[in-house]
């Protein structure tokens, strides 16, 4: 079956969008995709099959908490996000990157000497704190990862959206260049949509200012920054259709 995957983009898109490949991966029962199929392949099929399914519907359901769903009728905007194969790859790569997450310790020099500082890719506050510890040339990568984390948490765990409060919220807003008064009425989802968009924009702008090459993936990051809500809803659709019962297996962090 995998012999159907060709080297050309068109061949890959057709293969990943194959109903037969979808059935082979996601209809495998309890032994299923988390055990015998690479996460990258499973995510590629999930994203491409979601793109196909969106062509035939007039609305999608969006989870707004553990037991609440609302219909979203702007399906055309989601189709547009998934129309470009490079954007599809962006979502696949994003999901695959969270099957193994990084954490550890950095050392930051302060007026009182060197300070030990922990970080985790799944903790937005600790991840943001790296911006104060790394060299300027490394900050675009940190901003990119902050945007990734916002999109991942909102897209894959919509039933448990992050809700920053107090000092946590203040620190995240500061690293997003946002005034607290401007977002006082926003809920956790809307706030992280705004932060994620700001962080993606910061990654692209800073990389350009430093003269770093703008890769195809980084160009997509800038595009997603302008359509962050639609990107979040794309991941919601992928999660609802394919990933929801398997999240703890693929994303153990």
C-alpha cells in the first residue's frame, strides 16, 4: 500500500488522502495506529482526509468545553487553509513535534548571579521565559514554538483550553506585547489565539531582521499568524474526527 506514495507532491497528497489508507490506519481496532504506524503518517492521513471531508459539509462542530459543542458554518475558510499542500504539511509537522517534548534547565545571568531556570515545551510561561535567557539569534525559534504551543493546545485539547490568570497572564501578555486592559474581556481561547498570532508574527519578523533565511515552513508560519483562528479550527476538526480517543497515547506529555 505504501508503494502508492510517490515522490511528487501530487502523488503524496493523493496517497495521504486515500480512503483505503485511512481505513488501514484508523480502523485497526485496539491495536491501532498508535502502536504500529508512525505518528507522522497517521497525522498526514488525518489532515489530508479532513481536507477532503470538509469539501462535502456546510458546517463543522466545535467543542467549547467537555460537554458543549457549537456549529461553525464558515467552512470555506477552513478549506482555504488546507488547500495548500505546504500548509497541510505544517499541521502534520506540528502534531508530530508534540509526540516527544523537550524539557530541561537553562542558566540565566541576573544582577544577583547565575540563576537556574527550568523550561518545558508544554508550559507556555516557562517556554516564554527562555526569551530572556537565549541569544537574540535563537529568539525566533522560541517565538515560533510559543505559537506552535498555542495552536496545539487550542487545536488538540479544545475541551481543556488554557486559562492564564494573575502573574502567569501578565508574563504571557508581556512576551506577546499585549496590554492587559486590551484583553480584559477575552476568554482563554480568544486570548491564546491572539498570543499565538502575535508570537508567530514575532518569529517571522525577528528572523527577517536577523537576516535568517525564510524557509517555506517559516513563510507558512507568517500566513497562519494571519489566519490563526481558522488554523485552530482546522486542528479541532482533525482532532474531533481522528485524534480525540488517542490523544493520551500520542501526546503523553
